[in-house]
C-alpha cells in the first residue's frame, strides 16, 4: 500500500519527538517491542497519547476481552485496515479467542456463536451506517443480552479503531515482523490491497 502522505517515518524511542518518548518506552515495556503503529503515531504526540488513553479506557469497559477483540476486528474489517486486522488477529490469538471466531472476523463472515455474531454485526453496521444501525440489528444486539450502555461502549471501540485505521491508511504503516504470520488482505480483492476500492 502506497502512503497518501509523504515522509511519515516509524519513530524509535530515540528518534521520536520528546513528548512521545516516555509513551513509546512504556509501550515497549508492555509489548516487548514498540509496534510500528505506535512508532508512526509518535510523529504526532497528541495522537499517540490520545490513542493509548482511549485504548486503555476501552479495556476497562464491561465487554470481555473476546468481545473487545470482536469489536476491534469487525471495525478494522469494515475500514479495510490491513495493519490492524493482522495486529488484532495476533492479539486475539494471544488472548485465547477461539480460532473459529478469529477466522470468521478475518473473512467478514458470520460468527457461529449467536451472541458474538450479534455484537459483530452491530459494530460493523455502526461503521457502515455512520451510527445509524437498523432497528433489526439493534434488536438482535439487545436480544443477545447486550445493554444500551454496551452499545455506547461499542462506539468507544469504533472510535479507537477509527484513529488507528485511518492513520494507517494515510501513512501506509509497515507491518511488524511479529504480526507477519497473520498478514491480512481484503477477501476477494485480487490486488491484495484492502484500500484499493474494489469493495
């Protein structure tokens, strides 16, 4: 994928703006390495801080770790983000999310578990409709046991991934070696580039 912006380097702790360095150091300690996404965000310290803060808050919602990954992968699929689909496939695997669930999310298909499918469908439709999901989709979501408060938590997840998906598209963030085994491209796209517009 070619960058829409010129010269968006992936920063190291040493080359990052001063305001980003402590955040990158903390991320490196947490993950064992600094993901290229965060190194790219480091060019804009406010974006890096905002993303890490929102992602941390999303982790504190009432949604389970599996449910959070369902939301993040569903949103990234709808936005065609190659980087985030690979990264969250790897993260979901590390969090012991069922492989069938991960595969369905990577394919843009239905999840066998009815409750998780209601969540996936709701999150995806929130993205596609810019926040106007159909009454039927909302009914399936609430019928699966989710609350109005959790619908708003899904919106938080949409916000988190909108930041990373859109920035990745603009910067053409290179995929980390750690995520290469689960590299992703949009199903059905012959060119292998999710953002080509063939959807």
